[in-house]
């Protein structure tokens, strides 16, 4: 009788128990700024923030980040970085590969001393974009 109970428990746990899953986070942007390296390899100034209302989805189940600009940007998450907390910021980072196979680092930064303002950075070796973002449900 005991082996039958164990078998039934095994079947239940494997087929009927809820499966754990990573969360999906959805954001909206309000503005964007860009910074590029010059011909000498030095970072220029950030542009003034321009209005930008797009959706961003971080999907931990599929290990990807989707930025819904006019031409959709898909970033495959290659590695999850450790969360870094300082007195002023909380930063979560991702090593990513974009649609074209280029590597980049994506950071989500919460500015503690700025009323928890959130920013979404896409960092390439010669280009950086930052979006001001907020959570959506």
C-alpha cells in the first residue's frame, strides 16, 4: 500500500502542483536621453530628456527584455547581475545580447534620494540610452 501512496504523491507533485515561475515586470517610459562617445573615445554630454512613451517588458520566464519602440528591440538576458545597493541607488543589472547579436548591459536603477525615481539604462561600448520609467500593472 505504501508504494502506491508514494507513486500517487509523485504524480500529483509533478503534474498538478503549481509550477514556480519568474516574474514578468512591465514598465512605461516617460522620457529618454542619449549619450555617445566622440571620435577620441570620450563620452559626450547626455542630451536633454525628450518625451518618449513606450512599453518595456522584463520577462524572467523567457530570459528577455522587450523594448517596444517603433522597431521592437529584443534583448536576450545572458546573465543576471547581483543587485547593488548604495545610500542613494538600488541597481539591478543584466548582461544582454540584442537583435543584431551585439552585447550590452541593461541596468534598472531606483534613485532613493529622488523619491524612488526609476531609470532604465541600455549601455553599449559607444552608446548609452536612459529612459525614465515607472511600473505598470
